[in-house]
C-alpha cells in the first residue's frame, strides 16, 4: 500500500453521501451520491438532472485503478445513502425535493437496473453521459414525523428491516414484497427542551442487532430496540 500511488476519483458535482456496497463480496465497491445546487435556470435542466446521480466506484486493487458506473437519481439531491446488507442491487437514499415552493427531505428504497454491471455501455464515459435510472421500490414516508436525515439497514439482517431518523423521531420499518412495501413496526421520540433533531445514527451489529446509537446536537444516546 505504501508503494502505490494514491487513486483519486473526481466528481463534477458536490457529494455528501458515501457507503460501501455491503452485500458485494467479490469486489471493492462504493456508492457515492451527488448533488446539483443549480435550480432556477431552465437552460441547465439537463445539468441539474445529471447532478443527481449514484456513482458506483469499483477499486481494482491488483492494478490500482478505479472503474465506474453512473446511475440517475431523479428524485432529488442525495444527502444520505445506505446499501442493503443482503441484496447488492438494493439501496436507500435520503434526498431533498421541492414541494409547494419549500424544500422537504424524503427517504426511499431503490433497486439498480439488472444490467448495469454487464458492461453494456460502449465506453467508460457512456454511463456518465447517458446514465440508467434507478427503480423506485417504495417510499419511506416520514412526512408525518418530519424531514428524513438518514436510513440505517439492520447490519446482520436479511435486508428486511431499516430505521429512519426524521427530526426527533426514530422509525423502525419492516420491508415486504421484495422491498416494494414498507410498514412502520415501532417508533421512538427524542424528548427534551427545544427543537431537538437527530443528525445521525448507527445500528449496532452486536447483541442480536438490538441497540441503536443516535447523535443530536452535542449528545449521543443509546436505544434498546426491544422496548421501542
């Protein structure tokens, strides 16, 4: 590692979301979600759409090179991304979209196109200029509880349970019908003085995945999912 030159992958648009593709065991692969901050000029509408993408980054450690694919995320700017631990084609995003002249944060479950990995593009740049589109499996409708901050997959699970953090609420979801349906099974509320909001969280893989840690402001809290 010390003898190898650093490998850098540049993005045209800002990115604040990154995750490893957990269910992929044969490749070193990461998913990066991008944003486009250009809203009001119709002449750059195509640029705006292409700025909302998932970059699939493969690192070839034998040759010290990076290979990429790009998928279109038309729903909005990506602020958080998570990969299913059981199905490498399934992922979640938290994203911003405009609704009645205001910006709201939403969450959804997606599936990658079945042929994205077959190398059907004529050149490596084709996927960036003509990206395929993610398939929407279901929305995680957090709107009654607030704006979605992140979605956490059950670490050692079968890809059928996720937790979403929305403002001061933690919601445990059960995914059904190949992740095309989502139902809230339990919730927890962050209580205290002021307008408390979750900023991030982590689902522990230990103790049968029964523990959750969350961050808000300057506090870290632990939750027992068995009592939610």
